[in-house]
C-alpha cells in the first residue's frame, strides 16, 4: 500500500463508511489471527501500528493515536 492510495481511498469513501469503530486484524503464517482496537496510522513513518490488548504498548498506541487526532484538529 502506498500513502497516496490510502489518502485517495479515504477521500472517496461512501458516507455510510465514514463512521463507526475500526478493528485491526493480523493473520500470521501459522494460521493465527489477532484482532485489536489499538490502531494508529503513522503517516510520517509510513506505518500502520497495531498493538494487542495485554501488551505494554496497547495503551500507548491508543494514546498516541488520540494525540495525532488532536494535532490534525488544530490544523
């Protein structure tokens, strides 16, 4: 995925797809599936960060996402 593609996708979303919660789903090579609501899009670094509940990074990741949102609201 490229940043430009993600931006274009978001800009073209249908109105019914613009509200509600997001869940991250990770499929590992052994058939395991991990889901989480701790998701952060890091456009500077070009990363989508997922943190599983119960890890040390889970709350930090959610807090960092809230900080990102506050930053764009000021712009």
